[in-house]
């Protein structure tokens, strides 16, 4: 069942400070991808609770590289960390389990502009 469809951006967290300066971590854009928001099944919710973990959103991304855990996603100005990445067998898609960040990073887009 589809709740929301849109375009998200995938980022890595990188030190953007010049050499010898104090580290400045910013999200640097890697890729964009179309997605649909997924609903979590009761089994997934209880597994997360049993592992003392939480998640805020699950999205299915299409026609993109396979991201890895530890990267970041921005959807409508909200920032998330990719907690789990699952390749969908037989499709050019991945499911990403996302955890919303409490403190946001500055973002550098592909053009080099910081927001």
C-alpha cells in the first residue's frame, strides 16, 4: 500500500573542513531516487521493539544504487539515518528503514551549495 511517493536524496556524512582545521561534518549529496513510503508490518514493529530499536519510516527506492547503512536521507527537509537497507529480489528496488535525526546537519548539494 502506498502512502506517499516522491523524490528523496541520499547523502554521506563528510568532513568538509580544510586540511588542518577543526572538523566540520556536513551531509554531501550522493544520489537522488524516487521512493514510496511503506507501512510497517506488525512483525517488523515487534522485532524492532524486541531488539530495543526504533524506526520512524520505511521507504522503497527505485532505480538507484544500493545504499548502505550509515548513509543519510533527506525527505521534505527532514533528515534520517539509514538503519537497515534491504535489496528487493527480482526488482530494481531497495527498502530503507529510516531513523529521524534529532539534530540536523548542514547539507551540501551536488552543485556545492550549502543549505
